[in-house]
C-alpha cells in the first residue's frame, strides 16, 4: 500500500533524478579533466627513443565555462605530468557566441605560457582561432591574433612548419599543420578551404627520423602520409554528445570516422583527444574532458 510518506519519497526521488539528468551535461562541461594515457611504439619509430608527451586540446576559453582560473588549473594539472614536451592542439577561442562571454586573450595565454617542458611547449591553431579573427578572414595574409598571443606568452607555434628535436641523442621531427577549414565561405572563401600545406611542411623534414604531426582536425588521416609516424588531433570533442556510441554531431567528416582514441593504419597511427571545452552548446554528454599523456617507445 502506497503511504503518504512513500509517495513523498517517490516524488522526491523522481525530482532528484530529473534534476540530475538535466544537470549532468553541464557537470561534464565543468568537470576536472581526466588523464587519458596511451602507450605505444609508432611505426618507423627509432629504437631506444622514449618520449613522454602531454596533449591539451580545445580549450575554448570563455566565461563562465572555461575562465582564466580553470585554464590555469588545467595547466597546473598538465604540468604535474612531467612530460618531455607539451603540445597544444588548437581552438583556444570560444566556440559559442550567445551563451558565453569571451575572455581577454591574456587570461588564457598567460597560463599556457607558464607551462614548461624539457623539449618545449608547442602549438597549432584550430578552426575557431581563425574563424573568430575577422581581420584574418578578410585578409588571410595577416598573422592571426592568436599566434601573436601564444608567441607573446613564450609558446612555440608551428603552422606548416617542422622542427627537429632530440632526446638522449635520438632525433625526431615535430610538425604542425595549418588548419584544414580555416577560411569561411561568407568572406569569399570556400567553406572547406584551409591554410594547411602538408607537402610544404614535410619538405622541411630532411632525414629519416620519425615525424610526429600536430593537426587540429583528424581529417588529414583520411589519406595518411607514410612519412608521418604519429598524428595528434583534437577538434572532435569526442562528438561532444555521445549516447552509447551514437554521436549525432560531427565537426567534420574525419570527426565522424575518428571521434576519439587511437586509430592505426598501415601508414601510421592517429590519436584523437576529446579535448576540454565546448562548442555551439555548453554541454558534454559521454565525453568527459581529458588531458592526454602519451608514452612513445617505452
């Protein structure tokens, strides 16, 4: 028999469940990142080369979802991993306009500039870093303001550039690809027009040392170049909404095929980060924010 007390408990339980269901997407959006660890030896990897990489992707700095204090907290968490190098995979700028307030660039660039690692802190840009820069959209020959902010903070920016690095006397190349959908159609560009130059970037690789490629979108892996041992990407947010494997939103064609995790082909490997922030809507479902810790050749 249903008593008054039982009815009250039942209604209260239903109310709590309903509130939890509504609040959970926002809980994930505000959550402390998990450390997602990958251990692998990529193809064509130099024997004896052991490398520990921290990857931060898709910050989408804005108030209240990703303010300066939260960016600083994420950077402190990443710094505690003691990686050989820290890689920033783009989309520092907001992905929302009506539900968020932009930050002054120093609020997010200063914490990133305080990151340090023996082999440096290196970055590429994401599509939102270009899309939010109206002056660049009107004149793509201009240097994007996000590059200026990162460099002013002491971060190395690799846009269609390759850099030769060494650890314990063993060399490897770190390359950064220009964004693949940087230019918007409404400014007279084709929507899918990018500033990426894979051929030009790889032409800077002058020996057989393995290549690690930073590419904001994983679409470059649709036709992987066999000279690249490992590609690292963000952009997807893991679909941002993931309901038991169903991802109704995909940020690009490559995002649908490579939403998150490790993907291996004969030509090379790809790791895609679920990233940290939000785009379009301030919610994440089934995609807890994450920082990657990648151990290569261990």
